[in-house]
C-alpha cells in the first residue's frame, strides 16, 4: 500500500517551535542530525508493507532522500484537504488501492517494524477507519516526561497515535463532519461534543471504551471503525512543544533502547498475552481438579453414611 505523509505545518511566530524552525517547515527541524521528516521517510522505506510515499507540504528541493518512490504535493491549507489530495494521488498511482496509511511528519522515532505492525494489525479486519490509541502505561514507560494528554476511559487512559489507516473510498464522505472532527483532534471533549449528549454523559462518567468512541465516530460518518491498541509509544510521540523536541533529539542521538525497534516490543506484547492465557488455563485446570476432588470426597462420604 501507499503512505501519505502530512508535512504542511509552518510554525507561526507565536508557536513555541518557531525559534527552532525560523519560518521554515516544522517537518524540517533538525532532530539528531536529520530533518524530522527524514526519520519518518527512513521508517517507511524500511517497511515491507509500503510501496510508495506521497509527501504533502514539501518539495523535491527540500533535500530529503528515500529508497522508495516519493511524490511531492503542495500543502492544501487544511488537514482534511491534505488527506483528500493525498488519497487522490495514491489512487492515481494505484487505482486498485483499498487502503492508505496516513502518517504525520512529527513522529521521528517510528521504525519500519512499527509501520508494518500497524498495517498488518489493521488488515486483520475489513473496517473503514483504523485509529491507533496508546495507553498511559505504554507512553510513560518509554517517554515518562512527554506530558501527553490522556483521556480516561472505562478500562484505561489513552492518547491518540499519529499513524492511522483509512479505506481510500471513504475519504470524501461527509466532509463537513470530517473537517470538524479533525479540527477537534487535540481536544477529546470537543470530539465528544460532536457525537451528541449521550456520549458526552458516558465520557464524563467514564463509561466508554476506546472502541465505543471510534465506532461512534465511524457511525456518524456511515462507516465501520476500529480502535487499534498500539504497543509502540513512538507512534504517539509527536513533537508539538520544545520539550518534546528535546526528548526526541536525545532519544535518537543516543540510539533507540533495546526493544524499541518494534520487533522486540511486539514480541514482548505477544509473550505477555500468551503468558496471561496460559495462566488462565492453568487456573481453570486447578479449579477443575479441586471441584472434581471435592465431588469425589463428597461422594465417598455419602457412600460411607449409606453403608
């Protein structure tokens, strides 16, 4: 499949990242010796699931490199418009494309293995919208000082990821609602307000799961949606503020910690799930043996009384 990288943002003078960009694109801010977006291109180039890349907001004169074909498009001004032109370009390159992967340019710590995990995990079902969410535990274990905003749900506290997949044919549906939802993407309360009073009530009283919210959003768009619980903090570690930029510079300058490439974390997650299943099976077997033992003991006592 093809990936669309959104790199259209230029920090204004009042933006906290302006001193680092000096009027140039946020995507080109230096992170450990490379433009921030170059790290993203390197990860997509390493991913086995990605064929081509559509890069929105920069030009071929930006000095970027990639082992896979890159097609440059100008910034359309709004996120939804960028998503739409990116999807149109992906369909032009491959008219049979079913899905498009959308990645922001400000998550420089992702790897090819993480990209492949997101794509392959999403493709396990046939939904229209896939939205990655990360738990507070996953984020704060890897980046304890990131100060991300978390939404407290029924079963966990989560934040959103910045690498998500959409069915190519749905991007033009209900553009007004898409536009409002994208504009409210940094405010869970604003997102909830778009979905009606009932969901606000459940949101306040923590009666929602991540799937509840994604499915409700998708239903408003006439689509099928799915929340993907992502085990990689790097997918949610976007650079919006100077302290997050410094975290990424230090993290990538010293090299990713062991297991941060994606494969190790995925294996750990799989191992934890397998271990949990094994523990549950063992507990059921122990319970079954105890019940059987009590049943035999009770039968022997009744038999003795009859004799």
